[in-house]
């Protein structure tokens, strides 16, 4: 896979250095209300005096100007520096998202529709989303409410270490799967499935939805084969990732056994097979995971 130098998406939001509590401006606001209070008590001279004092404190390094102005939502204990590896991963995510934008814009045009691009947020630890609080333990996910993909980059370490899928393309596949959920949102499939929540067979519909997202990741791979110079080993890597993050593999890892009725993503074999189907076909309409009997999926 050769991704460097390819177009980077403009829809990626970098929240790695941002505090998850949604603070920001709190301290700055405090500084302003303090000034207002001084103004009420001591008039304009009081404000000037306070400003001079504030300036002196900043100048002497006693107070950090950034903190005073409220730009300091990242505290001193938090990491604001980004390692070169993380920066590289960040650019990688932007290129992969950009590639999904190109592919789906074309593919939607072919079926006479307009593709609306999703957002993607890269965060660290925890983040607020339109679907509640996102955390690193959840792995990458798509939130239909704000039409955004959320990725904590540490997931990629986990993918490499826990699931033995270290390569670039395995990471790209994960993004393409989440973008697949966005495609499902745009064509109305995910809303139909969401409306079935509470039904006893809901889990089956959820599996159908997940396998279709794998199919859609395969469609993306079909179209980006040339631009990203994908080769056989990349595809094998994606299959390994699909294999490694199937529900049966995850459950075996986590609990030491497989509990089929609680599957929500499909088995490793099913995920690999639907990804491969998408890869071979390259056409959105070939990914009907809803019509066939559940046992034949
Ligand atoms: Zn999914």
C-alpha cells in the first residue's frame, strides 16, 4: 500500500490535545468576570490597575497567558505533544478518509445519488459525540446522529498487538468499515435497522448491517486498488483484520469461549467473505445482506 502524497481529507477533526470535558474558555471567562467585578468596585482605574498587575504576573511567568485567556483547556499534566508516529498515523487517517470520499462520490453518482461526506474525529482517551461519550475501549465507531467516525489512535496499537494485524491496510480497512456505516446511513439502511431495536430478532439485523459494512469496505478497496497501489499482501492483511475482529475471535479473546446469540458483527469467516465479495464486485448494489435467510449469510 502506498498512501503517502495522496490527497488528504479536509473533514478530519483533530481532538487529540483537547480535553474531553468540553471546557475551554472557563478560566478566560473567569478572568473577564473578575475584571468586571473589579470595574464595579473600583471603576476604570481599578480595571487598569488589575490589567497592569495581570500583565506583570504574566511577564514574570507567575501566570501563564494561555491559561489566563482560556486557551489552556489542556492542563499541564496532559500531553499536548504529538509523537512523529502519531502524526504519521493522523495523516494516514486523512488520506484514507479522502480516498473513501473519492470512491463513494463516484459510486453514488453512478447510482444517481449525491454523496454527503462524513466527518472524522481523531481523539485520545475520551470524547463527547452526538451519540454520547466515546472512549478508547469502544474501538472505532460511527455516530449516525452527527455523521462522524470516531477513532482513538491507540486502537491501532491494539489492532497490532492483540489482533495481530499490524499493517497499514488493516488500519485502512477499519476506517472503510466505519465509512460503510455512513453509507448505510445515507441510503437509509441503518435507520431501518435501528427502528427494529427491541425486537427479539434485532441482533440478526445488526449482524446483517455489520456484514454489509464489511462488504462496503470491500467495494472501497476495489476502487482504491490503483490509487493506493494495493497488492495481494494488503488484501490478505485486511482479511486478517476482518478475521481478527470478528465477534467470535473477540469473544474468544475476551472470555475464552464463543457465545453465538450475542454476536453483533458476524463471525470472522462471514466478515472475511463479505469483504471479499465487495472487493470482487465493486458495486454497492451487490451487497444485499438483508434478503437472504440468516443462516445463509
Ligand atoms: Zn461496524
